[in-house]
């Protein structure tokens, strides 16, 4: 059997198994990511050897795949966040994406430096690579639909959307301390360009492009009945334009696509404040809704998000299968085990606790769940490949690769196994609280700090 036929059989089998088992998996303490990971192991050197990953020092293709998957997922995350910026839930997300992330980086840097013997630059780089929580693999704990205002899900979704770009300055600082990136005199270039401008520019460019293009398409549809259909092209075009425009001026493209998704959702909220369209509202009336003066914004964002979520699933399949194929006994190290225990059981919960000091928006049990669901995934994979492709010394690249690969795979398994029982328990707890509130048996929790 030739390779083309074998590949077709393998890919077709995986996709059809996912279709057949999708509903069944949702009832078990398993996720589709675990299925993809297992399939990657089966296809890789540890299995039948169909996938033979390149050398660790040459990862351009993995960087590109991970980059595309993260871009698609960040755009989806922005589209799901419908709460206005004045809502207290945004303050929780900002604290998690800034204060908690910096605390996590600081603690992990110290641990890597003093316990693993890494140089300061290498320790900081490892900490920054592991800093972002994942917008791709964390879909089971994120906002399920745009109208979802659950504080826990919103916080995790917005945090993942923000910190995939917010971690970039620390990655660049780590590379700079290793002599692989220009920091400027006393770090002036890093502070001015890599930190301030790249963050502000990325958010501003993405938000502006999302507003302008979204309003332009709505104008064409409402006033001229043009630009109807091809919402998939709108999604692809806006992602590519915002990402490319940010990179062209040395801003962060991840933040730009997240902000572009936010801006597109803001148009719908600003215009009518309606609830997003349900799927049953679209049966047979798509073109009419697309040009309707009142419902056109909600239809546009719904159509773009639906298409993007399909792309997101495809990206997840590709990258997680590749990660499974990389798995090898030589990557199981004591260093990886130590960092994993510290990060998941101590550093993440402590950084969340510090970041949310004084904030009353989340209940204690919600904070504990936020502390556990610091899922590491494709953002870390991208930063890993990015750092290696920028000239990391081979032995250091091997060490960091082993640690990051183990932690991402551990996160896929540990969080994948725990997400169904924990979130089911959470939903039952919230439902009981809502019932008590309706009966006047329990005061409503404070909604502001």
C-alpha cells in the first residue's frame, strides 16, 4: 500500500471515530484531545512509525501549525466574549493575564534556576514558554456560547485569549538574556518595542480592523444587499489581515486577532444588545437575516464564529496528533516531573490566589477551579518551536523541549480526565445556588470588587 492510500485511511479513520464517539466521550472523563494524542502516539515511532518527526533543532513546520491553530482559536475566543468591558468579569481576566501570569513566571524562573540549574535567561525562557494558558485545549471549560455569562468560564476564556500574547515580551526577554534577541541599552528596546508598543499596537490594530471591516460589511449588506454569504472568507480575511498588519509593525499578532474577534462581537452588542442568534433561527432564512437591519450584526458574528470553530477543531487535531508522534521515552525526565508538580499543584494555584487578592467577583470554589484549570497547550508549543528556531543551543533546546512536551501532554491527560467530573459538579453547584436565590434562601454574591 502506498503512502497516499495509507494516510487517507488513517486520517479518515480518526475523523470518523471522532464523529461516532463525540457524544459518548462527553459523558466520560475523557476529551477528544486525549483521543488525538493517543492516535499520534500510535502513528509515531512508539507505534507503527508512519509519522517520523524532524530533529528537535528543526521545527519550522511545528511552529507554523501551532501558530495557525492558536491564531484561529484566539479569534474564536474574542468572538465568544460578549460581556461589556465595564463588567467585573473583565477585571478578573485582566488580573489573571497580567498579575497571575507574572507571578507564575517569577516563581517558575526561580525554581528552574535554583532547582534545575538553568541560567537566568534559560530559566526565564522556560517560564515564559509555559506561562500562557491554552485557548485550544481548554474549550471544555471556556465560554460555550456568546450569551454565556458564567464567571468561571468567562475568566478562563478571556485569560487564555489575553495571555497568549501577553507572554511574548517575557519570551523575548529570555531570548535576549541568552544573546538571541536585541534588548537595547539597559533593555530600552525591549521595554519600548517588545513590551509597550507590541502589546498596545497589537490590541489597537486588531480592534480597529475588526470594527472597521465589520461595520463595512454590515453597511454593504444593509444598504446595498451586497457582500452576502462567504462569512468564512470574512473570518479568514480578518484573521489574516489583523495578524499580518500587527506583525508588519512589530506588534503582537496573537493579541491582534483576539482583539479583532472582540471588536466584531462588540458591533453586535453596541447596535442592538440582542442575544446572539440560536441555530434554529437560521433555518432557511440565512440570506434574509444577513441583510436585516436589526439582526444582521448577530447573524454575521454567529456565522463567522461557527466557521471558525470548525477550523479550530481541525487545527487541534493536527497539532495534538503531531505532539503524540513526538513522544519518546528519552523525553521523560526528572526535570520535567519536578516542573510539572510545581506548576500544576503549587505555582498555578498560588499565582491565581495572589492575582485575585481583594477581588470578590469569584467565589472560593470558583477560584480553586481557576487555579486547577491552568491548561498548558498549543500556545506553549508555539513559543517552544519559536525559541528553538531562533537558535537555542542544542543541549538547552533538548532540555526545554522535553520539559514543555511532557507538561503539555500531562495537561492534555490530567485536565482532560478531570474536566468532565469537575465541571459537572460545578454546574450542579451553580444550579443549586440559583434555585436557592430564586427562593430567597441565599443572598446574591457581590458582582463588583
